[in-house]
């Protein structure tokens, strides 16, 4: 059992990672009266812009991590691809929530898949690939088409490729430097879903979802919640989410990503031991956002209610929108029900997540329609400004 003594407002919360997830965590923490100290290799990070204190150093800098952890009451994550050494050092100097063991399991696709298999959670069939012999055996046993994924450091579709033949598989493995990988059976799915599970040191849990997600080029494009058609799946998705959180002994928040197969079965794709892009709409659409829930969980406070305030949809704003210069924000801010969230990133690159729009409406479908229209308005008006 974890130390359940609550960490009360006024304390300092440490965050490993300086991206937009940390930024929104810091804003939620500030509203509850906490201070935030961020640790990031980047000097002008989205989290650093709103945090009370910032340490700029590499995750491998043992001395800097120790000094950072000494200055806070608890350390949490906004980004899972931090060096395991950083979480090990942090845990010697402060509470680490989630623990390094959670990170160890979820950082590596093969360990994650084996963990899920061991607790009986359904996933796509998979096989380890570390040698040429294993690759050939995996193609035979898993079948094709399949997806080859790096075991380490993959997100937003990076480090993976679809394979249709044994030759494809060998080429895909060569393209990732023949590093340890996982071959997964290709799954025909209706859509991708996510569940957010917060768990406190006492074992209390609170869940948001299932959230419906549509991707473009492996990057999340649109999230919708709630959808009536997913209501029959809610109990099953919640049960799997709870089972995973308990087996991980999670303290904090995680996102479980699912495939909903054509046969209406839920398969777990992966686990993120942090808040998640698909949960951004909870800021505007539910009683307690995923970020406030993370604050409550890591501090040992009672978890918040997850009631839906309004049907909602979220669309990501990628760097491509900035090709013609600063997008005309006044166009979407004039639209009722549209909420703009920008992350403070100074360099807009194609495919880079720069912000998002959340739209509240009388129905989730209408919210999605308006969110897509609002983003298209940014593109259209930006293009017209350039041509004029």
C-alpha cells in the first residue's frame, strides 16, 4: 500500500517533461493552489512558460535530477520517453507517481504486450523480433498483413511500418536499424477508442471514456465524447482499464488505447502512463479534467467527479496551419461554443501539435461538425489573407 498521506495545496509538484501536457497540468495545479517545478531539456518549453520554477538539463544529468527532486514534494510525468535513470534518481529523493516500474513496463512495447498477456487483457497477436530467425518465424506465425513496431520510443506512428510480405518485413526492420521490435497482426477495426483511468494511493479510481478518436497519418485528428453508440462498450472498457491500473499499481493517471474491431471486440493497443491528447476535451466538457485528476491522484486527494457537462469534440491544430503565418484566431473565437487552446510553441513545423480547438454543442456529432468547420475556417481565411 502506498503512503496515502495527502500532499496539500501549497506544496510543490515536480514534472518530468516540458510539453503541452505538462503545461495543462501546471495550469490545473495552480488553480488548486500548488506550485510546479518542471524538468526539461528545452529552455522555452510549453510547461516552463507557466510553471513556477524550471530546471533545464538532460534527463541523464544525475545531479540535476537529484537537485530537482529534492526541491519538490512529488514527481510525476508528462512524457514517458524519459531516461529510466531519471525516474530512478527522482524516486530516491521524492515520491515518484507513477512509479518507475510503471514506466519500465509501458516504455517498451514488448514488455507492455507481455504484461497485458500475463493479466489476460486482449491484444492483437504479437511476436518478438530481435533476430532474422525471429522475424521470419513471426511473419509465419502472426501472418500478413502485419505491423512492425520498434520496441522502444514509439508514438504518433513513429517507428512502425505495415508489412505485406516477408521482404517488406525485412526492409522495415532494416529501416529501423534492426533494433528490437514487435510484429503485430494487422487488425481491421471500426475505430480507435481511449479510456482515461486515474488512481489514487488509496486505490480509488475515476474514469473518463470511452472517447472516440480518428487519426490522420498516425496523428490524432479528432476526438469525440460521449458517443451513444459506444455506451454498450463502456462497462467492458472500464473493466479493462481498472484491471490494468490495479495490475500496474498505478498512482496517477494513464490512458488505455483500444481498437474496436469489426466484430465489436475491444483490443488494447497501448498504454500511456500520463494524460493524453484524446483527453484534452475533458478540460471543457467534464466536471473534472484529466489534468486536475492527475493533480488529485498524485497528491492523494479525493478524485473528482467525471460527469459530462456537455457533449464535445476536439480537433488538433498542427503546424501546417501556420504555413501562411499566424492563423486568424479572431475568426474561430467569434464562433459560439469554440474554445481555443494554444501551447506556446514558437516554432510551427508540419505535423507538430501546436494547439487544439474544443467545441461544445447539444450533441457530440454536432460538436465534431462545428470543430472541423472551425479549423477549416482557419485554413480558408489564412489562405485568403495570403492571396490578397
